C-alpha cells in the first residue's frame, strides 16, 4: 500500500518514512504543500499524511483542494496546534483524523491503519475473491483452507488484482502498487517475472491470472 508523507521537518519526515516502510508501506515523501497536491493527483494513496504548516500550500489548503476535486482519499493531519478550534478547522476542511505533535509512533501507525479500515476504504478491508482471501493488515493470503506463501512484491500484485477484479489492471497500475519506483518495473521484465511466479503459486487454487494482450491482467476466480 502506498502512502504520502508531506512534512517540512526533514528529521520527522525521515522518521515517519523509515517507520512506515518498515511496516510494509511504500512511502512518497515531500516537503511542501504544492508538491503534495501534485503527488495526490498522480497516485492512488491508501492514506495521505499532511503537516499543517508547510511552504507553498499549508496542509489545510491541500486537504481543501483535494476535497474540492471530489477526492475521498483518507487524510491524517499532523500539527503542533492543539486548541479545539484548530482541530475543528482541520476536520471541517476535510481531514479524517488529527494528531498533535509530538506523538508516539505506535499511535501514529494505529491511526494510519484505522483510516485504512474506515467505511468506504478499499485498502484496509479483507478481500475475498472466489477461493482467495487476502488480509492487508496481517499480509496473509489463503486459498480455501491453506495459506499461500507470497513475497512482498507478489502480495502487492495479487492485492491490486483482487481490489480491481474482475476488471483489467494495466501494467502501470501494477507497477505503482507493487514497486516504490514504478519505472524500475516498467523499464524491465520485472512484472512478467513476478507474474509468472505468482501464477505458479496460484496453480490449483481455483484462481488464475489471465493476460489481456495490449491491456493488462485480470484475476479470474471461480
């Protein structure tokens, strides 16, 4: 799952990035609001983490612009402002949650997970397609009554295929979901190699990945 961290404090940004990556997230990090807005337009994020006070655009302005264009991405606002009026302003602007600095990283991580599980989210709920069950929180995949042992990349590919099933998923979407830098996958045969390994692990489960030539891939689960 991909998250965005927009924080102008370099040390805090680095801590959040390392911690999130250690917990299995792909992290894009920026240090100003204008760049944050560009990244939100370019990628599908599970959660966007915004510092209130940033150069170019404040976190408050960023979340207002995100909501104005109809984007419902979960937003967690970080700020040193702890007055009730400030919390109200952040939530009224469109933030889903609000965390006051300084904060404990475990609480921060729990709030990120909670936002993934919020009603309407597609990134925190258990996915079921035919015989396959995928739990994004524990990163466990089962096929009927036995576990599938997937690498992190295989898990992320299967996750996006299950999220979009039965629709076709193009290679760029797969690369964005399963690789931190999608150009690494798109500029090589990495997707084909990982797809072949994943197909082998799905053999006999009742689910298979089909190639739609010129379009992408589709998960077919019976």
